[in-house]
């Protein structure tokens, strides 16, 4: 497994996929899966069951992981 050059907090640009051209901050790095989670990119709607904090339940927007080969580090 190669060492990732992208760290949490870095600004990256999406170079492939549906969100191509967008930039955002890395929220989380998943080195075992070779993926990163970027703020505001690859957002999916997830259904949430009612809980004590959220009595109604409903839908929540959640960022999904993107393969590290589809992002490029941007110099700030």
C-alpha cells in the first residue's frame, strides 16, 4: 500500500467523476480503502430513522468517499 500524499485539511480539486472541477477541503482520509472525503463533493441523501435527538427522522445529506486517484492537491 502506497503512502498517501493528501492529508486532512488539504484543499483538493476533483479531476474525474460527476463533481469534476469542484474544489473543497479534505474532511477525512481513508488510507486502507485509498479514498478521501471532500467537503461538498459527492453528496448523497441518506434516510435516517427517528431517534431521541431527531424525533421525525427523514433524509440527511452526507459526503461519500472519492478515490484518491480522482483528486489533485491544490496549492493554497
